[in-house]
């Protein structure tokens, strides 16, 4: 069974601080995706990483896919209150039929 | 609208009742997924359709859960004889194709079983 473990589970920081959240697995994934979910809404895709070692930037967010395609990280620079939300990593299993999710990192950025 | 639509938005059921949750995917999307999300947790996979074919139902918790997508578009998730542990948000997602294709989620149906 492929599992994705996210850490930390909860993070509360001040506006302007930097942070990194992690997504780890013992399994290889064909791709990993990061989603952000706000209360009462469905997850919204932020980025997909496909190639081992790949780095993608989305404004203040930097995503990295591990060389072995088993892990990924999300780094946020100068966090803002608008970044508050549940960050989920997700991976397609090797059969490609389903995408599995980690338990998420709940981020709270205080003004 | 152009997004995934789910109804009802909220559903309260008494234990033992049957419920039906509806999902309207984005037009033309081949793949459709159902997920269950408990409070404070990530979505847990329930089942997957490619067009009208249910290719994976390994995540359905019990035989009380049944999903269908008869014409390859709208899907219904049915839960029979609901129990309190079924209380959760049920999310539907669709994607254009299979494989490395981003999921587009609806806002979910919050089911509360009393």
C-alpha cells in the first residue's frame, strides 16, 4: 500500500516568516501534486512535479520533488495571512487509477 | 458554472437512513473520483470511474457504499443504512484524462449522521 506522510501536521507562524512542509513515502510515484484547501471548499491544485529533482516556483512558493521520486517539499517565503489553509500532497499510484493524499499540514499565519 | 458541482451541500440523516450524493463533473472529463474526508484529515480514496466503467472501488468502506456513473457523466454515491462513522465530507473530483492529470474538486457534501 502506498502511503504519503506529511509533516508537520500543524504549523502556526507569524507573518513574514519562512516555512517548509514535507511529504514523504517509501514508494515511488509517477508524479506528486500539491493542493491547498480552505474551509468549506474542495482542494485546489497548486503544482504537479513529475521529474526526479524537479524544482518549481509559484510566486513565494517553491516545490521540490526528490531525486528518487519518493518525497517532496513545499517552501513558503515570507508567509502572509492569505497563505493560511490545509496543504495536501498527493501522488498517483503506479497503476495510475487513483490519486492518494497525505493527511495534510494545517498552516496558520498570524498577522 | 464550469466547475465540479456537488449536491446537496449539507445532509443530515438519522442512523439507518439511506442517502444519495450527487456529483456533476466538468463536461468532457473522463475520470471521476469519490473521496471521503474526515475532520482534520486528508481525503481518503473511495472509488474511481473512467467514463461509465468503475475501475477501482477498493476504497469503499463496506457493502453499504455504492457508486454509479451510468452515462459516463453524472455520478451518484449511495450509502445505505447510514451509521455515525459515515459522518464526513464526501468530495467528488474529475479530471480530463487518466494519468498525471490534475484533479478538479467540488466543494463536497457534508454528511452528518445523528
